[in-house]
C-alpha cells in the first residue's frame, strides 16, 4: 500500500487536526483544576480529549472507570489509549482519547462510509475491513459534492495489476501500478542488456498479462534470498523503564536475485549479479518499550514517614519527595537560605507562601504537593525538571 504525497498534506490538515492537538498539547489550552487533597490509593490521571487537557485524582481501577468518573462519554468509533480495560497503575497515568470522524472510501465502483478515529491509512482500512496489497495506491481527495460527502474525508483506492513475470526461467507474480513494460522494469529495478530478449504482446499492461525475459548465450541462475526485518519501537510512558513486549512479530521479506554464472569444466568459477526483484517486503517487528521513570529510592525514617503520611502525599511519590527535599533543605524544617530567603523544608520562595507556620514540616509538604501538582502535573515531572535545572 502506498499513499500519494499530495494526499499526505491533505491528511495532515484535514484529519490529524481532530486529535493530534491532544498529544502535542503542552499547557496551551484549557486545563481543569485539580481540587482537593490526594488520598491514599488515588492516582493523578491526565486525560487528553478534543484538544483539552484535564488532570484528575481518582481511585479508579481501570481506564474505563476513570473516564466514567470524569463524566467523559465515548461515541461509536472513538479510540482510547490505553484501552478502557487497562488497569491504572498508581502514581502518574495518561489517557489519550481520539474522536471518530466520518471517512468515505471509494474502491472501484463501491463507496463505503465508516466512522474512524484512526490516524493512518492502514488503520482506517483495518477499521473498514478492507485488504490492501503493497502496490495498491490510496489518494486523499476532495469531494465536489459537499452534500453527498457530508464533510467527510474521502479516500480513493487504485488497485494494482497482477502480472505474470517469467524472469530468466523463474516464474514470479508481480503487483504493479506501471502502465507499460518499461515502467514495470523501472519500478522493479530491472536492468537489461543487448543479449536480453523481451516477450510481450501488448503496448499497455493489463491485469493478468504475462511478460518474459530471456538472456541468450549465457547461463543464468536465479535464487531467492531473505531480507531481514527491522525493529519498530513504540515508547510507552505508562510502563516502567526496562519493560519490553513484542506486540507484533516481524517477518523477513524475500527477493529474487539473478546471477550470470561463469563455468569451466562444469564448475562455477565466478558469478555476477545482474538483477534483483523484491517479491515480499519485510514486516517490522513492533515492540513496546517502557519509558516511565522508576524514580529515586526512598530513604525511610520514622520522622519522615510521619510527616509524609500526615501531608497526604501518596506513598508511590515519597521517593521523589525525599530526593527533592533532601537537596533543598536536608529535611530541616527551619532551614532558611541566606541568599534568597527561601525557607522551610521545601524552600518556598518567598517564605510567605507557607504562612505563619512555615517551619511546620506538614504545612510545607502540603504546600509543595499542591505546587508540584499544579506546575508540573506530578512529582515525577518535578523530579526530572530538578535533575536538569537543579531547582524546581
């Protein structure tokens, strides 16, 4: 399957605008406030939907439960990542909602209309249950009949021709969009010499035609060779670093290679590659790679445990808090920076942000929790910011 370049521009303008904003969003659109204090067992969940970013605290066990509690409804064809059945891990969690839009597919004399939230031609065709070959073409087109199209995106499929190719005595079945034999040779990278003979009885290629190539006066050997598959990594920031899962096994491709053989006394003494044709494209192996930071180890103590528990900060974030507070004040509630005036356990600046009881460690930790949640979206992000900037 191939998508024409002109269609890719239309696709990016006419389709991805429906949901890419939700992924690329970095605080430029409306963001829901996170109210109340975090309770034990709650997760901080960021939801991207229709270009908006919402952050909620929830004890929901699955993605579907979280969306229900947030009063977010899904329509037919909408797609959610992770899936609604996915369990929510404690701490930071991210949900992307891709909203469906109408897509019209023209395939020969048939027109099919579906609702799809998919972001690629291959995924749209899968939603529609349409099989495409490697050489089929897909164009994005504007409909002249606006009423008929109903504001939909329209795709037009041009099916490839099937050609029987007798290639130096080896029978191959090729799929092509070529109009002539010369176009076919150029497409397949076939280089001819004067000793080659072509047998073809038509001017233009049609589905089911037969094309033959023979070389006179030379021994030709044709062999099938493997083409190794590549690894396609899918980064998942909801899974811990070190996690790796193959979700789609790779498959080697194949190519037919023709060699000109030099023989003496019945023994091969040399060979020269003259042509090769890819008969099967390799299929990438898709692997999910966990990218979620495991965070620093929590250095426990009775006093810190008491303060952190009283502040309402979830235990899964204590390692991040411990790292930041250790760097800021070495856990001294009455610490004051002589240069800046920042004060307290968390070194708030100005000190007045903590109020009259600024030296109370629980007061300081509660303030830090609200600050980190609102500014960074969570402790992991604040920790990563601190590593890069040495402040937060």
